[in-house]
């Protein structure tokens, strides 16, 4: 691997990875006495699939929450496209093109699959409330245009047949997929996935892995994901950050991480998966 | 003719976005509109208009308004009576200050004033939710009634403390005052209801409506997809109060004609409209109509059957009404939170499969 500072690198399978999109610098996050993240730095590069792994309670979800603006770190900086990001509300982060899914599914249960996916387009829809009240001109046009984009994503994730089904009626695995569809609908620059395969069976995991690879491949979306299944992580990711008790104990390609003694001790040795 | 969408394929997303995607529903909708605008006006008399049609039309507007806030955006409000009072007093002040301007314009402006007041009282919703928000809107209810009772400017310093609607016309036809014709007041309110319902339907199917529903279903997830909770909640308060204000203005100007605020717009009114949307169906425009129709018709029906028909004493019939409404509220809350509208949907789904249910 050739990791030149700002040029990016080429992966083993020949994909070109670009410059740094998101950089976390010396992030520290405390909840009262609990230190969830301790002085962690790492970066996410354009077009790569970046994994964050670590045992339960290591602070992985907290890290995603810092990126998406839910948690405000006591210390450290977040740089987006090289610029220091001021403190932002989650909806402002979303408007910058960062989408995510949650460890516990966070869909809109009262709405259909299609409507859920359409909510992913809200950051792109800006017709005035007056135009919508009359449903003429921009409002109607905008609805149709964005519907087309959503339909493409629905096709892509193979959920056409449940388009009009209320989300509350779906099984767990499909809900995870709909949540991914909603995140994709916003055409994010950076996609954060918090345990996209948790609680899935092998088949569902394979489907999901394929979708994640396809998203990265077809749309060139930069992806940061948290995952417990080491097999999946090793297959999918270009680079891996390993966390334990809020500290970063490893960072590198899957191979480098796998052979890192600190990681073996702290993580692989502890939980046998 | 079978009731289903088979053979009625949508070839564009526009078609799929229609309010009534099934042809049969569409025809029924046109038939109802035709009857409401072109048939009923010729048939109505004073009794029908005052006992049934006016309250139904006006409460439907209020129910649509409240449904936007509670059913679509998930922000509970017990201040409907107070906001209707704002509409009523706003229209009264406008009517008396600018007698030459059309009453229709006054009604719309009164809705606008109520929208502004609604946004002010909606501000706490940014900090508090659920039960606490309900209590805050309850405070708004009592404050507004107190305000209109206490500040004589609002009732133009009249000795009785009441407000009375002077005679006003629209296109030369009287719509307020004791001599207004039944068909005229009926049509006037019908036009407002139709416009309000169309606007509500349009808003709830577009991006504004999705923002509201996102906030309702899960506010954290709504934020993560880029919904600003401030503008989403306050726009729901504004639109909701706009409709509620219009209904208050019509309730005072066209229906009652004279109003004592505590009596006409007290806490009972807040609960009545809330019950309408619970029974009719939260998050459904059709449900707002159904709930309003139900709670307007029920007392009329009970009175006719029990008092006039069976000779029951009036107060006994009134008590029975309370019990029926109370029982229904509990039943709907437990068994069918989406109300009559959901029962209607289920019936339609069954009908779509008929006559081969398997
Ligand atoms: N909102 C919060 N308030 C208090 N403590 C928190 C909060 N969020 C996380 N923590 C604590 O921070 C630590 C890290 O939690 P986090 O959820 O980030 O772990 P994780 O690596 O995602 O674990 P898992 O694999 O179980 O999802 C834990 O000790 C947790 O209890
Ligand atoms: Mg986690």
C-alpha cells in the first residue's frame, strides 16, 4: 500500500482512494466520570470503506455520534474537507451531506417504505410551503423528480415489492435495508453505518455486504461502518480503526490490524469472533 | 363494477401521487362535491343548517387544523378553544374596524393572526414534549380566555363583555347577522372547508408533511436526515392555528353571531375537537371529517330518538351522550388509534378483495 499524505492510495483490488474527507483530531468525549473517547485521531478518505471495530462499550457508536453532531466532544477538532467544523446540530451535519443509520433501527414507523425513503430527499427539496399548499409548479415537479431518484434506490436495494407497506409491518432485516435506503436517498458524501448487520442471519449479512460494496462502487460513496463480525470487516473494509475502552489501539489495513499484538490481546483474544 | 385498482395502472409518478388513486374513489369524491355545492344548497332550511351543517363544516375545519398538529406532527394541544377564540376576536376587531372590506378577507386574516399567536404558544414545544406540552397548551387556553374577558379593547368596550357580529356581505350576499339566508351561510362555510381540506391534503403529501410526520414518529431520526425541528414544529403550529383560527372566526361570525368567550371557546371546546380527531382518526384528513360529523350528529340523533321519540327527559339523554362519547374515546384509544378513518380503510381493503377473499 502506498499512503502518500494527500494523494490517497490504491487498494489491493485496484480502487483509487482520494484525499481526506473527514479528519478527527484528538477527540475526547466524557459522560460525567465515564470517558467514552480518549484522545483519538483518525481520518476517512474519499471513496474508502473505513471500519471502526472494538469490543462492546469501546466507544464506537459515540464516535459516530460525534461525527454526526449528536455528541459534542469536550476536546479535539472535527475537520470536514480540510476545514475545521464549527459546533453543529445534527440536522446541519445532515445538510452537509453526511447520512447515517443507527445501531437500533430509527425508521418512521407510521409511514410507508416509500415515504421513509422520500424523507431521505428532504435536504434536496426546497419548494416553498405556498407552492406545496397549492400543489402546483415547483412542489409537484420536485415531488416527481425526487420520487424517481428514490425509485432507483428502491430498485437498487431490491425492495420494490414492499414500497407501499407500512414500515412497522416489516421484519427486522428488511427494516435495516429500508434504513439504508433512506440514508442513500440523500446521496450522501459520507455514509455512516452503525452495525448494519447486527442481528442478521448469514444470508442477510451477505446481501447487506453486497449492497455496501455496490454503493461504494457505483456511487463512489465514502463509508464508515461499525461492525462486530470480523469476517465481514476483513472482507469489506479498506482500513480499520480499532478502539478499546475509548482508546485507539490500532489503525491500518485489515491485515495490519489482524497482526497487531495490542489488537489481538485486547480485542480478538477477548471475544472469539 | 368492482372496487379495485386492477386495470387502472399508473404510468407516471404524478398519477400515483393523486389524492384518490382508485377511479371509483375519484368519482365518489366528485359526486360528493357536486351534491355539497349544487344540490344541498337548494334543499337546506334553517334547522338543518344551524343544527347540522354549519357545526359540521366549521368543526371539520377545526379538526383538520388540530389533526395537522396532533395527528401529523405529534404535538399534543389542548388549546384549540383558545385559538378559536383568537380567530373569533380577530375577525370581530377586523369587521368592526374595516366594515367595507369583504368578510371573506377578514376570515382569512383572522386565520393569519391566529397562526402568529399559535407560533408564539408553540415555542415551548422546542423544549418540552408530550404531557408537559399538553399542560403548556392548556395554560395557553386559560390565558387566552382570561385575556379576552379582561381586556375591554377586545370586545370594543361593550357593556355586556360579549362580542356581536354585525351584518356583513360577500359579493353582496349577507353571510353574518340574523337575516343571513341558510343557503348563503352554508355555502360560505363550505367554500372555506373545501379550500382548507385541499390545502391540508396538499401540505401533508409533500415535503412539509413528511417533515411533520418524521418529527412525530421519531424526532431524533428526523434530525439525522436533516429536518430542522424548529421550523418543522413551528410550521405545524402555524398551519394548524391558521385553520383553527378560521374555524373560530366562522363559529363566531357566521354560526353563533354573539359570543361570550368562556362559554363558546372554553376548555370544553378544546376537548371536543380533540375527541373528534381521536374518534375520526389521527393523521387523516378524512378522519377529521368523520370525527366532526360523528360528534355533531350524535347529540342530534340522541335528542331526536330518545327525547322526541321515546320521551326520555333531556338531561338523561345528555348524560347518555357523555357516556357514549367517553366509552368510544376509550375504545378507540385502546383498539383503533387511527379511528374511523382506519375502519374505513380496512373496509375498503376487504372490498378490494371481494368477492374472492383468498
Ligand atoms: N448518552 C450517554 N450517556 C452516558 N454514557 C454514555 C452515553 N453514550 C455512551 N455512553 C457510554 O460510553 C461508552 C461507550 O459507548 P458506545 O455506545 O459508544 O460503545 P460501542 O462501542 O458502540 O458499544 P457497542 O458495541 O455495545 O455498541 C459506554 O461506557 C457507554 O456507557
Ligand atoms: Mg454501539
